[in-house]
């Protein structure tokens, strides 16, 4: 592990030592930045995103973590004694740090699987509708006349194609929560 303080981070960022710092952190299982300013926290996240080209996640519980949370791809705010600024700036909010495991392994897996299936569903829906209009143009001699009135199209999108995503989003759980918590390797299968 590596523990680094705010003074050392200041020297790294002002001295142009970012690449050497990242090379050192690659050999560590965990890196802890302590006694650092909000600007330094966000600069570390931006450095990792820019240089390593990876997805970043930031967790914070106070106003001093807001810039770090906003710099990351995914921001998680912990509601607590330091106020609600981090929660309001984050993508997800949890009440305690112990809920992070369930948020990532269970809800992250379910969300990833649902979104992947919904993208396929929307492609299928749009291809089927455009295909219908394409073949209708052969029937009407490419006159440009519409096959479906605008109000029918609105009802088609509103009623017939909005119910499946809602039902699927609420009810689809491909693996139980207990299995996902017991086997964290299942999170990588979706990727």
C-alpha cells in the first residue's frame, strides 16, 4: 500500500512527477491520500482517468469531497454528520460505507444487465418500425405518404413499447442478491 499526504501531492503536481507517481501506484494494491485539499483530490482522480484511461469511482461524505465526486465517472455520496453536499453532488447515495458492497456488486450487476438488454430491445423496436415504413413505400410507389397517423405513433410509443421496459426494469433479476454477494466474480461477466 501507499500512503501519501497533501504536501507530497503538491510536490508531485507542481514538479511534473505525475507519470512517476502513477508508475509507483501500479505496484500497490491500495493508495491512500490523506490530509489533501479538495483540489488535490479531484486532480488525482483526473490524473488516473486521463493517464490510465480507466473508469473511476469516488466516494465522499462531506463538502470537501464534492470536486472529487464530480471529477469521477461514478460518484457516491455518503450521507452523514458532515452534511448533504456530497450526496447532492453524487450519482448514488448510501447511508453507510458498509452498503457500498451491495451497491456495486448487486445493484451494479443488475443495472448493467438490464441496460444491456434494454438497448437490444430499443434497437429491435426501432428496426421493426422503420422496416414497416420502408416496405410500405414500395406499396405506395415511394410517394412519401405516411402509413401511420401521428397520434397512432404516439400511442404506439407511449403504451405498447413503454410497458415492457418498465416491467423488465422492475422485475428482472438474473441472479439473486445472495449469489452476487457470495461470488463477486460474476460482476465481470457482464463486462
